[in-house]
């Protein structure tokens, strides 16, 4: 009875952040700590790299296949990124949500805006570092970017913070465990919002033994 009462549509959770804010780490930890959460696996035209697996990290497709999917309106969102195209498949996402699976979109603000337009029940979360100084320290600590790339990422971060005003939730990732607790609380609250009130009422008034 309880499971039926809480049967619900999954939560489309869009998570965006400036590069270096810890978004991807938090997303993975959230999925590890809660059940019924799936990463949205994007389609891309870029080549497979290293140990990446088709259907796990991305769906790797040709330019022609991607173009055909665009023509069929098969994507919730898609964009050009660094010379390649990336897109979120509409039917795959809707099937997961209809089955009660939460879908987590680790995506930029442009994609988040498109998903918000396509899914009116999407929950939008923007993650920030405590301040610009901490963000710069994290970017430099990765030792993977050139000075030019770091400057470009810091400039992009300022633009993203300004552009993210339409996001519903803002979370500061100062301490990873605290940020994860807040992210879990957000998703659990969104799940409760989607529980069927009618089913809960019916369960309450059901005669004992029915």
C-alpha cells in the first residue's frame, strides 16, 4: 500500500555549475547514495576517448545520425560544444521519468534552459564555490589547464553566475559532505512533492482488511 501511495513520476534534476565548482563529483556521490537516480547519457558526435564506453559515458553517433535525430525533434536539448554536438534524447528521458526514476542532468546553463522549457517539472540546481578566490585555487590545483584556460574559465564563471538567475536552487560547495547533504535533501523534497496526494488519501481512508 505504501509503495503504491508513493508511486510517482521521476524528478528531472538539472545540475549546472562553473568549471571547478565540484559539480560532477557531487552528482556521482548523489547517485551512489540514493536509489532510483540515473545519469542522463548524452548523444555526441565526438570520437570515443580512452576507456569510455558507448551507451555508458555517451552514445557516440555520426554527424549524419545526429542530424537525423535533430530533424526528428528527438532531443530535449542539443548544442555545439568545442566543435562537436551533444544532445539529450527525449524518449529515453521520458521513459525513465515515467518509470519513477529520477534523471540527473550534469549540463551547462544553455542546456539547462532548454530542458526547463521542454520539461515544466524540471528542478534546476546551480552549484557555486564559496567565492572567486576559492574557484581559482581549485582550477590551479587541478594542474590540467594552461594559464590562458584558467583565465577563460574564470571569466566564463562570472557570466554563468549572472545567467543562472532562473535556477530554482543555489548551493555553495564549500565542504563536500555538507553540499552532498543539501543536494540529497533537495532531491528527497522534490520526490515528496511528486507523491500522489490522491493515493495517500485513499490509503488513509482505506478500511482495515480491504
